[in-house]
C-alpha cells in the first residue's frame, strides 16, 4: 500500500506536494511526486551509512527556484522523517518522461511471440503506460 506524505511546498501546477511511496527496500525508497492532480516527478532515495542520495526525474518543466523548493520539501518530508543519520543529501536531477513500465510476464510474452520459446502465461502485462 502506498504511503502518502504531504508538505506545504507549493509548486506549479498549484497544489501541495505529496509523495506516494511506490516501493521500499532496507536502504532505498521510491516515490511519485504529485502536486494537485499533476505528476511532477519520480524520486528514488538511497540511504548509505554517511549520505543520502536522491535521483529526481522531473516530468514537468520547473524553474530552478521551484526545483530547489522541491528538493527542500523532499529533505523535510522524506529524508529527515526517515530518521537516518547523514552527513549530506546529494540530489541528481533529470528531466524526462515515462514511456512505459514493463514486467517479466510482458517480456516473456514478447519472447514467445518472436518464437524464442519459454513457458508463458499467455497474458500481456505491460502496466503503467500513460500518455504525457
């Protein structure tokens, strides 16, 4: 179940930013960053013994001051709330767009259609594809 965290950082399109957790491992988390009804970014956060590393993939164009506001909000709502000691929070920012989300079942079905063998379930399970 996705966890929702909210902060008061306002980013265009208007609305408060919230973080819907997509996954968690012992040392990392992944979030969908949303403001209002708009998907702003995808965030991966990785915790090490001394630092926290973030990869922020922006799905919309934002001016640098809003990117910095967003990073500060991530630090407050996601990183600091994890209560993991750290010396630094390093964030790499990319601008991109999602083109699809593919599963093992989908790739197996593709191999079967191409005649490469393997046992399959007969279902195509490409998931998460949405227009940008």
